[in-house]
C-alpha cells in the first residue's frame, strides 16, 4: 500500500511531463515495445532484499541522496520554466536515486546505467538528435526512390516527398527511423544489462539492434508507399490505421531481436552484495523535497499569447502580393504552440520575392528556439553561417544555402530570435536565456523572424533586401 501511494504521488507530481511525453510520441507506436520490455525486465531482475529506509551516511546512500537533490533542483527550475523535458529528466534522476538507495542487489553502475537508458529514451528532446534525424530522413527517401530509378514504380520522389497522381506522401522526421533506433537499442540494452557481462555479445547485440531498426523503418515506410499507391490513403490519413500498421510491421523485427537476446542470455552470477545498514529514515521522505519544490516555489502557468499588434500587417507587405502559403503552416502553428504564425511567399511586381516565417509564442516547447539550419538542410547543398549584419538598427544573422547542383537554386536567409526585447541568434545560449527569463519571472514571449531570398548570399544586403528587412524592423 505504501508503494502504491508513493507511485501515485510521483505520477501526480510529474503528470504534465508524462502527458508531454505522450504528445511527443504521436505516431511513434514502436515505443510501446520499449516500455513493455522495460517493465518485463524490471519485473524479472528486481530481486530482494529491498531497503525501505536510508541513512545520511556517505558512500552509496550519499550518492542516492545527491541524485534526489539534483532531481529536486531540476524539478524546481523546470516548473518555473514550464519545461516538460526538464521535468522528465528530473523524474529519471529521482528514480535512479531511489534505485541506488532501495535496491542493494544492484551495483551502483547498474543503477546508473538503467538511469542513462531511461534518460536516452525518455528524458531528452528529439531535437537533440536532429542532425542524425535529417540524415536518416533523406536516407529513407533515397531508398524509396530506388524503385523509380530502376523503372519499377510509377511515382516520383522529390527530396522527401513521394508524389502520386492522386496523393503526396511526405517522409517526415517521424519517418527517419530515429525513434526505432532508440527503441531497438533500448531493448538490446535491457537484455545486455540483465545478463552476465560479455563484451562480444554486447557489441553484436547492438549491431543487430541498429540493423533491425533501420530495416523495420524502411519496411514500414515502403508499406505505406505501397498502400497509398493502390489507393488506400487511410493508411496515412487515419491515425488508428497508421498506428496499427506501424505496430504490426515492427512486431517480427522486435521478435528477432528478443529471440537473439534470449538465445545468448547467461544468468548473472550472484553479486554477493552486502545489505547496508537499514537506516532510520523512511524512503517516503524522499518525496518531501520534490513536493516542496513543486508547491512552495510555485509554478508559472503557460497562457496563450494575445495577438501581437503588428501581426496582421505581416500579411500585407508594401508593394507585394501573397504568392502562396506554405503547406506546413498549420502544422507549424501546432508545433510552436501559437496561432500567431505566418509562413508565406510574397512577390513584387518586378519578379523579386521573399519567403517569410514569423511566429510569436509563449509556448514552453524546446522547438520554439531551434537551430535554423536544421530546418533548411537538404542533400546536395552547402549550408554555412556568415557574420551578422545590421539593417535599420536591427541585427540579422545570416545563412547561405548554396544549391547550384540541385533544381531549387541557391538561397540565403536572414533571421533573428527576440526574447524580452533583445535579439539573439540560434545558439544554445538563446535557449538558456529563454529559460532564465521564465525562471526569474521575465518575459515568456519568444519571436522568430526568418526571411529567405533567392540567389547566393551577397557580401552586403541588396537594396531590395534592405527594403524588406527595414519594413520588418518597423513592425
């Protein structure tokens, strides 16, 4: 009963973080396998005796308490900043500290390795892996294009879009296979941690996990391409069908990995761990600092940002007309947590044009401050940052997209984030500044303005670019 109450309090404290995780894993049904095998592994490997109390002595108990203290500090900062990623990291750190204190049958190394595994698959935002995601995404698109090059398919592939006469299927970052890679490597790591140490087996199981993750994702995307090709577009448009098909595709590949782990499993030798002094303080008291951080330090409610006074003017640049809105505009409003987003191309009478992406948001999503280059990277281009320039008293950072070898041609970008009235680039410091503003009770508003022009990046902004950037600076 005490354990149930302990778990209920934890779930209540971290409910928002758990909800955020479920939202982040939209269309990521393979994570079901990871959590199933995590539960199964813990059920089989967690053996008594367990400790219900701890002491304040140095050594193992000191390490466990230090982890609990770190979890408390992370929770306090994350609550103030509204960071679900920080809250999840706090939960993982707290559970690792509890394992160190309560499971003497596990070595310190084993406790920490389980914590690192959870952090990898549960605590870190997907954007951490974005450079790898982009490469995998385009790798999948290249494989899907192979039947076209061999004359075996009647669709066409343009970058990450699979084009049918009746439908356009987009290979999104969710199709990159990164989630499968984390899942399969996570399942393999669980099997490795639960067996007697064997370096050769560890290397082969990890290689097998990576190979199966890639193949399973390629099979999944290929099946969706086939189903759309024969007219069953509900495989993409219907979330239930999409999840069910993906889940079933992964099943045989997961079965192969689990079979290999079971066939090569060797029971761990008894560790001979000496049970520490039972201690005098009940483990339930570990919740006290978490409760204090959550309730007494206070939380900041995330509220919808009112419409900025300048926002309507962005849709009507002087002497320009709207050419088209980006197809991704609605999904970007969801991703950045704001209705105040515009992503469109505007053209002038002389044929010049610019692409404008602007949003103002109070969302706490880590995506709201991101590396601009990660959203612009495509195969076959040379992307590089250049020193910033000042136009009409405003600083703009620049990116060159040299694309002479591909059909889109070269482009270049001017951008700036704005937090608390100050302009920033897309470095990690900007993300840190946004968090500090929220923790210290400052501005929750984050703005991004990104303007893209055709052609190579000039040494200094052209007259046309100065005109557009000056108009934006006045908004």
